[in-house]
């Protein structure tokens, strides 16, 4: 064997080993079970093969715009009063246009004052201001600001859903903006095929609530019950405390709370970590919506000196004494660690989605259907490969072995690619593998037919092989590039399953350029070296 | 005219060959009017069927739930399901307009329960949970929900638009590549052939459902199949064009119709072999691939046949027709030879 050829064979074996590693990784054992497990760890199955839920959610961004303008209306009313400017009302004249605010009934003599106030820097960044008929002023949210708000809303909604899904321990979820429509979110949850469960996950109430404390803490649930005379009123409940609170009592702590929360979940507008100016303690600063703020003010003013409990997920997180009336913002103090503060502020935020969500597409695949699809897809692939292998052997004899080896290596490289790139194998992906086999066969047929032609034209073995490859190469290149172009476009413009198909097809074709041309050529060269002078290749 | 089919030959050096086509000499271009008639009949039949379907079901081809919108719940029962009984259960729940049909083999015991598109996005999920609770109250545990598809009105249209765009862009992409590698007319001929194949394949879907074959719907995976057949058809066409380009360089004086015929004949054995083998793999997909891939493999079974035909009967005659048209207009007799490419 020539040295050159030895290097080529070494290269091919190296490629084979590398991509086998891509498929199996470093297997923990060599039994069939171990190998299968290591393949499963490397090559991820799509939702259609392992079962799971695929959802597209429409974020109702109008909710966020509404909240923003509501806020502004409140602010305008206050500012106008403060500046002693007359007005009859500040409203949104058209319920279908949440981005338009109208200030009505202003005094003509104060128009320059109103203009200064409304068109000042406070609102002009967000709104276009114009004066209209009957002493009214209209503020319309700037399209660029509204778009920005929409985007922030979608990003926040994604973060909220991600938090909730993570909290429930779903493996490898995918939550991302969905490119096809405006303000849509794609959610893929492998292994969960019960839509009702999916809905509870996404709309899960990792809710923050503030309840009035009736009494407590008690060392045990029984102690709490005893203190209430063993008959808890219907409007009260006993909840356990966690973390620092529980620790202070040297054990468990239980509180009796009012069942109905003072403020809860969607009443919170935001929550941020902060530091108390006086004590230097870490705090969580929260703001409430206007409506909830009024409610909270009424309650806190009337109950100064009493205690409130911050409750989340059914446990008491913090108990505080009401010092004075609180309207729409406050701080939750405690000896929190920095992590706890970030965590709490984050969890508080997951309590409220920035806007409501509608399901515009929901697809689930049960795990039994997924298993059937794998079996059927793999059967089809194996039958297809066997038919092709058998035919090549009959039709091209010894050279058929050559083609079959190239096809085998092609499949190894393709699956290895999938393992390395963490690509997901879907059902259409298996179809892509089958089509790759077809293209691989085509390349071999092109080359072999060409070699036969050259032999018929009277060329010697080596020259015929050489010319056959040279002529076929142009065609193979053209056909592969065109198909890769269309597969790439499919990848760019396709979604989900179609993307999986395009991925395997592209990988497969790239691998085929190597196996059908380079590997097949090397095998031919090795074969030619062993031929006696004048002997012809078996093709 | 010499024409040979399958044969085993013993050539000069004592080699036994299995071959399907060896030195065939068919005058393909002489049959161009037959080809034209064949293509026209199938295209027109497809178009008429699509028009008929449009008038009756509102779309040229039955659409899958991903394009059409609506709700589809696929359920597998422990025993052979009784459609009437299921209908009673669904009716008892007060669900209106449900469409119940069995799919696949009776042995699969699978039923698809469909609901029409809900215009109200909030009502989308209600139908799905109603169906499930109706089944649960009548069948307790004797069934499993295999898959659920709920598609809102907006998503379907987004997908339709996206699929049309993807097809359009992939044709443009290939046209540009062929323009670069050959000449514009080659690209145009190949793209026209692909369009011809797509039209006839989609027409076949329309015709199949017209003649009562269920479950052949245009879905996202079928779009993937159509794009694949475009790739395959393009592949076949390029193989022939490549040979034409090569022959044009070798024998500049040969009349174009002759040269094209010779090129088709020289590549014929490859064309038949490859198409036959790909047909085998796709056929195994059609037979073993299960219900989910039915539409996908049907599109490819039709597409491979028609794609092979079109590279011989549509793309190549177009090159000759273009050349004759140029000659008539008194342009240079120069052949539309390829400008680039080695070999």
C-alpha cells in the first residue's frame, strides 16, 4: 500500500472514530442497554418522538399599555390639582384605543399652563400631545414607545413563564419569542402531554399575598388550633412559616391568618431589592396597583399596630407590624441574605404576568404516539437502507460493497453531527435521514455509471476510475449545492418540525460529499492497487 | 432504433454486467407533443379539481389542522371504537359541529375528533377540554389521548404565508445558483420544471381527496415533502443539464435536439436507477412510516415519479424550444452553452 493511501485511510478511520464518539460519547459500558442510554444522552428527541406539549401564546400587550396609561391618568390628575389647573375629567375616550388619553374641560385662560404641564418632559417622552375642541387635550402614546413597551412586556412574560416552568422542574423546556407573529411566545415542554397540567404550570400561582395576622406564632399546628378554642372560624386559616421566621422560634412556627388576603398576586405591580435607609437592612420594595393601593391604605390606616403576614406558596415568609397607613408602595424588611432578597423580588414578580395570555396554538403528543413514531420511522429507515444495500450489491457487485461502506459512514457522520451539535431529532428529521440515503445512493450511481461508460469506451481500470470520478464530481457538486441551498432556506423560514428536517438533510448532504466522493475514491484506489495488470474493476 | 431493457452482457474482457439500459437511443424530443399533452392533462385535471374543491370545501386542497385552524383530538381506544357511541357521548356534552372519523387500520383503534375553527381565541381551549371530559365520562379509562392539536385562526394564516414564502425563496435561490453555474435559460427551464412538479403533486392531493382518500391533507410536513421533491427534481434536471453542458463543449457542431437526446440517453440508466432506489426508500416510508408521515410520503411517491419525468420531458425540451425561438428571431445560432464549470 502506498504511503499516501495509508494517510488517507488513517484520516477516514479518524473521522469514523470522532463521529462514533459524537453518537455514543464515552459510554459507561458496552452492553446494549448502556450504549442505548449513551445515545439517548447525546441525541435529543423532538417533542413528536418523546411526547410533550408545544404551545404558542399571544401576549395581550394592550393590557400593559392600558396599565401604563391608567398610571399616567392618575398622575395627570394629581399634577393638575397640584398646579391648580381646572379640568373636568381625565379619561380614555375610546375603550378600543388603550393608548389615547383625553384631558377634558380645561379652562381657556389656563391653556398655556396646561400646555406647559402636559407637553413638559414628564409626558412628552412617552406621548404626543395636542389640543382639541371644547378645551380638551389629547395624549397619544408614541408608536416607538408603545412598541418598546410591547417588547418589554413580552420579555417579562417569557421571564415569568420560565420561572414558573423552572420551579416545576420540567427538563429542557424551551420558552422563546415566536418569530411568525407579533408578541407571541413559543413554549415547548418535553414529557408533559396533559394540556390541563401545562396550563396550571404556566398560569401557576406563585402568588404573593399579604394577610392580616389574627394570632401567632405557635410552635405547632395543634397549639394554634387550641388557642382558637379548637374551632377555627371559617374566615381564618392556619399557615406554617418558613426560613428565618421558623428559625427564630427554635423550630416550626404557625400563624392564624385571615383567609381572605388584603392584597394578592396581580395587585402587585413590581418588586425590587432595596436597602433600608435607616437600618441598612436589605428590603424588598414593592409597589401596588392603584386600585389595590387604595384598598391597602384603607386597611393599614385602620389597623395601625396590628400585624400583617407576607404569604407565598402557602407559607408565611414575613410578619410585620403596621406602623402607619401604606398606600401603593412599601418595603418588606427582614434579615434577608442578598440571594434571598433577589429570590423574593423575583418570585414576587412571577406572581403577576405583565399582561394576560391567550393560547393560539396548542399541540401535544402523547408518549405512546411518540414511541410508535420512533418505531415506525426507524423501521422505515432500516428497511429503506437494507433495500438499497441489497440492490447496490447485486447491481454493482464488488463495487457495491464500496457504495454500501460509503453509505454506512454517511449515516455515522450524520448521527455524530447530531450528537455534537445537540440538534434535535424529529420525525421529519428521520425522513430527512431517509432522503439523505437517497442522495447518497445517487452520488454513487452517478460515479459508477460514469466509470462503466469509461470502461465501455475502452479505458484501463485506473484511468476509467479516475475519469469517472472527475466527470461525476461536477454533477455531484451542482446537485448537492442546489439541495443544500433549498434545505438552508427551509431552515431559515421553517419552524419546529420542518427545521428538524432541514437540519438532518443539510448535515447528511455535507457528509455525503465526503463519503460518496472521498471515501469511495480511497476504497477504489486500494482496490486498484491489488489488481493484476490488465485486470478490470468489478463494477 | 436500438433499445434494450434489462440484460446481462458478457463484454470483451469477460465482464458480466447487470444493466437496465445500455446504449439506448430514444428520440425524446420527437415525443415532445405527447409530453406536452400528458403534462397539460395532469396539470389541468389538478387545477380543475382544485377549483372544484375550492368551491366546495373552501380551499383547493384539504388542509391539515395546522393550516386550517381548529381542534383535533386523536384518541386510541382499548377496543375497536364505535363511532356512533362516541358521537352520542360528544352530543351529550353539548359539543356542536364535531367531526368524528377513524384513521389508519381498524387494528390501530384510533379516532380523530375534530372541531371547526374557533374565531374567538379564548374559546379555543374549551372545545378540547369538553371533548376530553365527554370521553372520560363515557369511557372511564379505556382510552388514551394520543395527540391534541388546537390551532387558532391567526396561526394558520401565518404558517400559510411562511410556507408560500419558503417555497418561493427556495426556487429563487436555486435559479440564482443555476444562473451562476450554467446560464439563465437553464435556471428558468429547471424552475419551470419544478413548478410543473409542484402543481401536479398538489393537484394529486386535491384529486385523491376528490376520489375519497382520507387523511391526505396539506400540512407543514407535506410542505417539507414538496420542498424535498423540488430538490430531487432539480437534482435530476441538473444531472441532464450537466451532461448537455459537457457534450456542448465536446461537439460544437452537433444539432441541439440531437445533442440533448444523446445527453438524456447517456444519463438515462443513472436517472432510472436513482429514481428507482429513492422510490424504494420513500415507498418504505409510505408503508412503514405510520399515519403521521402518510401525507409526507404520498407527496414524495408522486413527486419522485413526476420529478424524474419532468427533467426529461419538460426541462430539456424547453432548452431546445428556446434555442429554436432564438434562431427564428435571427439571433446568433450560438448554442446556449454553459459559461462556467470545469470538466
